[in-house]
């Protein structure tokens, strides 16, 4: 959930005309990948050994009865759809709907650029 708060701040900064540069030189896992690809187009940088791991993440539930389970199920589905929406908005991952289901989906180096998770390989 914190990632979505940070994404909102990034969008607010960009709307105010602030260039948001993102850099990944090591690993951008999960929400790190979401935040890195949300930077200002043309200002998203990755290093030669960078790695993005793109997945739906976890959306735990504390449901203890069938009604709570239904409610939590709706929230979990919305959480996963929001993650898909972020990748649709900022990247162009081929076959996203199928690929994102693999918790080991990762990109390195040039494939980060090819999938538009970043703009420039440093």
C-alpha cells in the first residue's frame, strides 16, 4: 500500500512540472520496480547489471468467516488490478496479463529498456 502512496506523490510532482528521475543500479523488486518505472519518461535510468522483478506481490487477508472472505477477496483483486494498471501505464511488458502471474518475472539490462520499464541504460 505504501507504494501506491508514493506513486501518488510522484504523479503529483510530475503534474507540478517537476522531473522525477529514477535510477536502478541493482535490483528493483516489487514496489521498487513500480516506483522506478513511474519516473518521468526520458529520465528513468538503469545500470548494466540492473534487474527489475515484476509481479503482483502479496495482498494478505485476515478473513475469519465467509463474509469477510468475500470482502477481502474483492480488495485483493482490486490490489492486483492496480498493479497491472501501473505496469500498463508506465511500461509495455509483452503479454502482461500472462507474464505478470509469474512471481519470478524479471528483466535485466537491455530487456528493461525493451519492455519500457526504463529509458536509458547507463
